[in-house]
């Protein structure tokens, strides 16, 4: 019995997908959701509650030792670079065109 389990894990069958270098559909949908949220927040007025953290000063925050945490700004900037989009595209295009630019097909 243990030999059968070992053989199944060692050699993938024809039904199993080999490892690929492309990102999984779940990761792509997460990127789409972050960029959709980003577009929503960027279109809000500056005095809106959602935009207030952007206006806050980072100087009064004291950090501990070690590597700083990854911020949502860094993640969004990386997502924009990967999809070859610019932050100003949110303002230049209307909502439907922005959604078409960031849309990823459903994984099913």
C-alpha cells in the first residue's frame, strides 16, 4: 500500500497538470480585485474617508527592527507594473474601460 502511494506522488499521471511558470488563476483574480479597488478609491474625492490614509504623514510612525512590512501601496504599484498599466490611467479612462483593462477571465 505504501509503495502505491509513493508511486503516485513520485510520478504524475496524465491527468495531473505539470508545474507551470504562469501564475495561478486565483492569483490573477486577486490582482484584478486589488486593481478594481484601487480604481474605486482613486476616483473618490480627496477629502473622502477612504483617501485619508494617503494624506497622512508617515513621519510620526515608529517602526521596529527588521524588514518593514509590505504595504498596499507597494503591492498596487507592483500589480500596475506587471499589467503594464499606469496610475494615471484610472483618471484618463472611464470605469468600463478600466474594468476591461484589468479584467481576467474566470478560472472555471
